[in-house]
C-alpha cells in the first residue's frame, strides 16, 4: 500500500464560542504552533435545519447553552457568510487551508461562493441527497463525507450517487463513530480497512474523523490507510460547550501532526540490504570469523 503524506484537519467547529477573534486565534495557533494542514468550521441555516419545535425547545444540556432556546443557542454560535469569507482570508494569510462542514442547502450554497479547497458533509447530513447532488453539480472542489451512524446500504447509495455524477474521484470518505467522546472499543479502526477494500479504487482517499481521547489511535488509523486525520480542536477543554471535552488542545494537535509525520517518514521498505547509516556500525560491530 502506498502511504500518502498525512493531512491533519483541526476541526474548530463551534468551539470558537461565537467569537470571531477567538476563531482567528485558533486559526493562527493551528497553523503556527500546531503545524496543522487545515482548519474546519461549521455552517448552518438553523431555520432550514430545525423544525419550529426544535428551534424553540430548550437546550438539552442547559449548562452548555448560549441562548434560552436551542435555536437561539445555535444562532449565537453561527458566523455569517461574510465572516466565513473573513476567516478564509485569514487562513490564507496564515498559510493553512480553510474549510467548513455544511448542514443544509442554503449553507452549502453560501460556502461554495467562497470557493474553498474542500467542503465537508457531516455524518448527520450524509443522506441529504438534495444538498449533495447540488454540490456535485455546482462545486468543483473535494467533497469530504463522514460515515458515522450510517448503514451499509446508505453508504452504498452515497457512493453510487457520486459515481453516477462522475464525482467519485473528488470524494473522500471518513470512518467515524458519532459520539462525544467515543470509548476506544467503539472507535472500530478496522472499518478503515473495510472501506479501503470496498471503495479504495473508486474514491480519492479514505479519512478518519476521531472523537476519542488522546492521539494514539490516530497513528493506527493512518497506518491502516486513512491519509486524512480530523480531530476536534479547542484552546481550552474546560470551556462551555458540548464539543470541548472531546477535543484536542493545541499541544495535542501539535503532537498528533509531529507523530504522523514521523510515521510517514518511517513507513517504507529498505532501499538496500545494508543502509548507509548501518555501514559504519557493521564495520565496527558485526561478528566475524577470524
């Protein structure tokens, strides 16, 4: 198997707490300190995504709420398309890739207008075929899709849609378990091998979106064939919000990137039987019959 250089996506999501200055600080830290390859936000049109009842209901976990209702909470955390444009431009200044997960058709159209390098479809929306078909027809970049809480049948229908649209080589599918955080026994790393065997010749790449704790699992995901590793990212795991506890702080993202690059450098066969670095040791240490 050929190993591609690993790509680390630091998913900011809504961990910016609705503050664009915090979002920019997270971008700068991800680029300068962590050396991540990309950051990823989220975009929702909440009145389109939620029913009136859902919008006006209280947040299920009030301690994490930024509004009196779930809808108000979501609106507080939402950036406008102009703010996303500002964040994309800041990413370009910081030499890091900007991307966003889109949860509905309106948000997809808004983010496409910014022409990002890739757009992500979250697990919750990978059966939103109207939105996905529109993206296939109107967006020329990579489309990344997580497969959390998805049946094999739904998975097959999704891949077939991209084949029918002639876009499967722009598709990157992610192994993902939808939970926050996910216990190790539910990470199910060998799903990477299954997806690679089933669709590796059809899609562009296989990715891994992890919601577990620590970074050991991610290196294993890479060695199994997931060339893109996405992790939730925060500046402080104790901040208010539902995703912070399952996120990596800057030091975690930095170590993840460092470790993946080290493994990439090591994952190959010997170019010759005795490496140059071994020659002097062989001369000095190798047993000889006299």
